């Protein structure tokens, strides 16, 4: 694992500071920067007035500003002044989980009525994935996790730190900039029966490429035949189609087919609660009794990591989801965010076509969700950074949420500049 | 459901010993029930307390329309980190002034300990941590799951109900050089037994001479004596000698922010360069765990710590909480003395912080729960914060009965 090399320095037993030569941390090398958060850091340090941040997947309005949703403001005004600073009561906690899980399985689902799921709140999507990875390792210590190629960079870190080895399976086709469906099916077929897979139910990160409903059906059927375990990381529900229910359709197809699944949910993007770290992890069970067992194990893992998640975000989410008016407002606000992104996708593509770009930019509008996997090479990405102060990750992933009517022409021109010679 | 769950053979995990007490308490329908389990402060009326200064800070945040909910950096809120370091190490600490301290925001004490332990498991050369016997129940699990091997050093002496100082010195003296040692900065949990300043100095000298690495858990700064600086004395003593150490801070109790999960991990290093490299590696621990810490609680803390009036208000409210606990100790002691309960109960007023290690055994504890509906952890630890003048008589009766009837 991590090497512990022993460079013993000579040691004095004197307690005076000047004689101390014992150096605990000399062996600590500087860590590589996170490929996503380091983009934001560099962006913040840039003083150029034309800079654009297309790095992290955080929604921006048409002025390029972060947004606090109206439903969130209302929820926050309600809870200010409440007696809720102690650990989450189990009532509040169950409420959040129940409401979250309704978003996944549909509010009339039998799963919910019969309590056939183990659900715990988690520290947003990352925390939910990590809890599951630790749980997977604990009960299936020899298992691996199959991840899409590519996937969110932090997925690799999460399962690695949980000591679960990873494999990749075909997903993105660089030529079509779409789904490599037949290779995907082959990989699913060829994986040993009962393998664990990490799937993005909608708005795939980083590619924006989602299977069609038909394709999902085929994948689900194959999973059933192979007895694979699908784990869904749903970080962008609402951002793919603008419709929350539709975005969960893939999960529902798997469940209807009788697959037993797990699902991580994040409220960072669709409720704009990034910094509050609110999410949910649920695992489907045979019955309510088993659900109790699994939940207790998940809670134990969490207890040794951070005990319990922060209550403020939990109160906001459960407040919004359990009030029909606030929930309706939220649904509208999600649709508006998704619409704005969709409209800028169209504008960007049109602008590039109007510039007579030699390249095909259809993928900008074919891909869905927050990201566009542009196909730009690392060299082109670097030029965009140095010459135009446009920031994105080296794999060419652009967060479309950072594009505005104010900067889209500048962006199109810049992309054209670095790609016009092919 | 067509197919069986792949997790069908999973058994139910045992209840957490401490949190399980509250679960049992909640199920009890007796009007006399008393929860002396988890260390959460209660008022004289038995209610949880949200500090006034916290309410004010929270209202300020809500009213500030310029505030957004973006991700914090992986290491957390910068202001919060700087202010937390000053709080524990002292504003004039040379280690801070020389930029030798890296501080990262974590999820309360638990999160800070876990991140620190994960970092040590990856980068440190001696993967054994010595923890006092006894210690908070979650310590063993946190360090174990982080990949450290856990050993104990003698700490509590049941005969004196005080510190087994000789045993402590012997055990730390025998520890392999470079071992990590967990130290409760003040108000030891569960015993309430703290070393004196002189004893701390001896511990420091021994540890430095053996190259043992101190890892402080500071969950009760301000609760021990009522004075924040005094309660950080042990930590500052170690930092003052120029050596390195880790310190986990929690704001759960002293700011009453339990549910918001606010804390910080600081690592004091020899040089600024080392501190910077260490920080970069801490980020690699945090990112795959939960990406970045929660914004709300840390914003409240930073708001309070950076405003002189609010800070002063906080110290007053904190002292009031500490004083109420000290007064409960006195009341319980006086009450047991008046009742003539057999035994020496002076440890109740000698022990420090939120907890009293009563010395009651598991049979007696079970008896008190069954007959008197009094809930505490099975090691006989009671949270003084859960007591009030009104409930002291009931507890006295229960202890008296347990001692005289339930061997």
C-alpha cells in the first residue's frame, strides 16, 4: 500500500528546540493536485477580466454567479431560530431518507411502502459512494468495482481508499463522441457473474453521454442474467432532461427487472447545496428486517468516520421535499437550470458552426447534463487556458453551467482558434 | 422481489454503546427517567441549549444576501482554520507565526481524529497508537479502521479513582520509540481525571525523550475549568518545546454545535515547508472521503471567533455551562454525603469536565436503570450535564440503593 520508508535521522535527547533533529515528516512528498478542484484554484488566482471557469460542475446563472435557490432561501428562513443544533433526531433523519428515496423509486413505490431499503444520509455524493465502497469491502472483501471509461476522477480515489480494486468497462466512444454500446455490452457479459458495477443513471460525468431508454433495458436485462450488482451514483437528477422522474428512469428499469441495486444521491447540484454536504445512500433489501441490519452496518461505518452528517443541510432538504409547495417550486427551479444549460449548448454549437469550424460539434447538443466532453486535446485545453483564460479539466470536459450569453461568443471564438487547423 | 439481496446474510451490527443509551432512554416511558448517557449539555430544565451568540451568528448568516452555498475548499473555510489554530495554540504561538501549523476543517472531533489517523497510517513510520485505559469508546474503532494498531497505556486507577501516574509513565516509557500517543487535552472522557500541570510536564519530557508523537483530542476546551486558555495548557506546553504534534478540535460541546459537525485537525510541523506538504497530503485523505467539509457550522464559528464582542459573549456563556456542571458536582457530592451513602465520593468533585466516573460496576448500573430509570453507560460514567438540582435527589437515592443493595 503506502510505503513507509525509514530514514532515521540522529536524535538528541535534549528538549531544547535548537538541538532537535527528529523530523517526522521529511518523507512526505507534495501531493498531486486534484484535477478538478485545482482548476477552480487556478481560476480564482487569475486576474484576467475575460476569464471563464468551466471546471467544477457547479451551476451558475446567466451572469456567471452562483445561485441560492428560492426554495432553499425559504427553507432556511423557516429553520433559523429552531432548536435543532443537536445530533439529528431519528425522526428528522428518517424523513430525509424517505423523501430522498421517493425521488429514486417514485413516491408510490412498493419498495418504500414495504420498507425494503436501507437508507442513510451521507456527506453528499462523495460520502454516499465512500460509505457504499467501505460496505462493499467489508462484506465482499474479494470484490472489485467496474467503472465506466471514463468516469468522475474522484470515483477512482474513493474505491481505492476503501481498498476495493477497480476495473473499467467500455463506455465512451471517442470517434462518435457517444456511447460505445456494443463494447459496453461485451464487457458486462464478460465480467464474472455477480460483479459490482458503478453506473451513472443520468447526465454522465464527464461525458454527458447517456444510454437511451432502450439501451438501458438491454443493459438491465443483461445485469439480471449475469446477477451483477448495479450501484448508481446519481449526482445530477434533474439536469439531464429537466424532469426529475425521467432522469431516474434508468434506475426504475433495473428495479422493475428485479435487479437488487444501491444508489448514491447528491443534493449538491440540483438543490444548490454544494457546501452543505447533503446526500443519501440506499441499498435495496429483501425485506424490512434485512433493511435494519444493513442500515446498522452503514451507520457503524459512518460512526467511525465522522459520526453523523451535518444537520443544517438535512433540515433544508427534508423541509423542501416534505412541503408540497416548496417541492413544486424546487421542481420548477431545477427545470429552469436545466433549460438554461440546454439553451447555451445550442447557442455554443450554432456559434461554432457559424464560425465555419472544420469540426463536427453535434455532440455539444447530443450530450446531456452539466458537462460537455468537448473532444479537445490536452494541448488545446492548455492553449485555451494560457491564451484565453478559459479553464476546464485536461480531459476536455467543460461545465456548461459556466457558459453564459455574455461569454458564449468569446468561448466559441476561442475554441475555434485552437481547433481551426484540425 | 425476484432475486435475493447480495447482502442477505448480513447480521445486525451491535448498537453503539454510548448512543445506544439514548435509544434505550427514549423507549422508557417512566416519568422519572434520567438520561446521563451521551455528553451533550443540558440546562437546569433538562433542555438542550443553543447558545445566544450562536443564534446571533446564525441570524447574521441568514440575513446576509451575499452568502452563497458553494463548495468549500477541500481543507475547509480558511478563516475558520486560522481562528481554530489560534484558539487551541494561542494567538501568539510561535508555531503559528512561523507558518509551521497546517489546520484543516473536519467533521467535529470524530472526523478530525479519523483524517489525522488516515494520514498517519499512510505517511508515518510507526503505526501503533497508544490510547489511555479507559478512553472514549469510538477511539478504538476510528484508529483501527484508519489502519493503525491500537494499544493501551495505564491511565485510570480504580482504587484512587484518580490518575495511575506511575503506570502511565511506565507504559509510555516502554512504548517503542516513535509510537503515537493519544492524549486527552483536558476533561478526560470518560474518567474526568486530568494530569496536573507538573504531571503534564513530566509526560512531555518522557515523550520527547522517547520520540513519541503526541495526538491530542481536544473535545472540551473551555469545559474543564471554564477558561479556554487554561484548558489548552497541555497542548501549548508541547508546542512550546518546538516539537511536533497533532491536535483534533471539536466545537460540538463548547459551542453547542453538536449536529453541525464542526471541528479542525491541526498538525504542528518543524518547518513551514513540511507543513505545506503535509497539508497537500491531508487533502488526498479528505477528497475520497467526502470531498470537502460542510459550510454552515464552520461559518458560525468563524463569525463568532473573529468578532471581539461575540467572542467575549461566547466565553461568558461557556463559563456559565462549565459552572453549572461544577455546581452539579458539588450538589451530588453534598447530597450523597448527607444521605450517608457508603464510600468515598470525593472523586465527584475532583474529576473534571462533563463526566464523572462513578466507580459503579455494571451490575449496579443495570440495577439503577431497571429500578430507577437512570441511564448511563455500563462503565459507570455519568454525564453531569444531564443533571439538575431537581434530579440530584433521585440520582442520590439510586446510587445509594445500588451501593447498598446491588453489589
